[in-house]
C-alpha cells in the first residue's frame, strides 16, 4: 500500500523541531563530556569534540597536549665555574699567610699544601712581587719547588734582587739538589763565582755530602777558603769517613800540609774509630799525634768512650801514662765515669797503683764521687793522698 505523500510531509514538519532539539542537545552533551574528560586525555594525543555529525571541521579539534611537566623547582642562581687548582691554592695560601699565630699558620699551610706539586708552587712564586717573597709561608712554598726541581728553583733564586732573599733561596735549593743529585749540585756550587754566596752554598752542599759521601765533602771543603767553615766541614767529613774506612781516612789526613789542621783531623778520625776499636785508636793517638792540646783532647775522648764498654781495659791503658797533665786528665775522667757505673771497682783498682801523681789524681777524683753518698769514706780516701815531690 502506498503511503500518502501529504501525510509524510505533514509528519516531517511536525517532527522537525524535535530533531533540531535533539541535535542541539547532542552538541551540548558532547561539549560537556569533552570538558569533563579533558584531564583523562592521554598525553600527546589529539583531542576532538565528539559531535553527532562527523564533519571533521578542524576548528573544533584541540592542539596536541604536551607531556605534563614535573613539579616546579625554586629558582637558583647559576653555579659559578669551579676554580682551578692554582686558584684554589692561592686563596687558601693567602688565608694562611695572613694568620698571625704561628701554630695556626702552620696548620693552615699544611692543609693547603697537601698534594701541591712543584709546578704549582713555581707558578705561584714566579707570579709574586719581590716585596712579597718574605715569610715562612713563602719559604715553605719554595722548599716544595726546590724539592721537585732544584736546578730550576736555583736558577730563579739567582735572579732575585734582594741579596738576603736570594741567598736563603739558594741555600735551600742547594740542600735539596744535593739530596737528589749530589754530583750535579757539587759541580754547580763549584762553578759559582768567588764570594760569600759561593762559600755559603759550598758549605750547604758539603753538609749534605757529609752524610752520603764523606770523600766528596772533603773535596768541597778544599774549595772553601781557609777558616771556620772549611775546618768544620772537613772535620765532620773525616769523622764520617773513619766510620767506613779508617785506613783511607788516615792516609788522606797525613797528607794535609797544615800542621794544626792535620792534628785536628787525625784526632777526629781517632775519636770516631774509638767506638769500634778503642785499643787501636789509643795506639794511633799516642804514636801518630804530636804531644799537645789536640792529643790530650783525643786521649780523654778515647777514655770516655772506652770506659763505657770495657773499663778494666781502659784502666790498664791509663795506668801506663806518664805522670803529666795528660795522664792526670785521663785518670780523672776514667774514675768519674767508671764510678758512676760501679762505685766499688775503681777503688779496688786505685789500690793497685804505685804512689805518685797519677794515683793521687785518681784518689782525689774518687773521693769527690764518694762525697755525694758517703762523706766519711770520701774523707778517708782523700787522706790517703801521699806527698809527691
């Protein structure tokens, strides 16, 4: 059966407002759902309004959302670039140098110089003005440089205008150089021009050589001008040499032209060797040394050393001495040192001696020791002194 067109047209007209209202409601509902569910949209995914009509009009699409950002951090100023090692050291060094308390300054210096390289010390020192090259802090800094590179430090020190500062730095460099390379330091010291500075540097290098190479110290002593510095260095070197090779040391000493220096060097060698061979040292002192003050001092020193190890042997040697100043000095030292270890034994030995000046000197020394603890015994011993013409 065919439908009546008029009737359909009339029905369409009646329902058109309803369809419009339904479409409008759909739009409103879509907008509401979009707004309500906006927070649930997956990050980065494009969102659009769910219209009833799929027109695809771009003006209704949301732009893609970016990923949600993390919680905002409070603002901070940019971090300053880290200081280099030299800059950090300079800052710490200046703080330490400004301290007035010596202990605090020493502590601060030790702290800031931990791990300091000679190169850093050199860079800092060479950047200072001449008037700033003073004080303990700068001295420590130069010592670090000289320990690592003594030749370079010495060359820089020679260029300083202030004589006192220059000499101090040169002496430090000389000591450090000699500890690292004695021969190179010796050659450098000998090549310096004559003058007070050269003398000081030779003495400094020689002092280091005494411990490591006494023969080289003797050679450096020969480069020094005659005087106290030369004598002191040679005597110390001779004593060290005798510890390792007494025979060679004595052969060299016998070739010294100056009589006084030869006597003193021989005495030094004999005293040094007395610790290992007191009897041999005693023979050399009496046979190779001329009578006089130097021989007397040497003999007394041998007795003082010998009595510590074998007082009986030392006493037999002393008992053969002539009754002169040397004999009296020797027995006086023997009794005093022996009695400090054994109060009875020296008295028994003194009773075996023939009456005379030598025995009297020993008795008087013994009575003085007894006087500290037994006045009556001391008096009896003193009264036993016999008259000697």
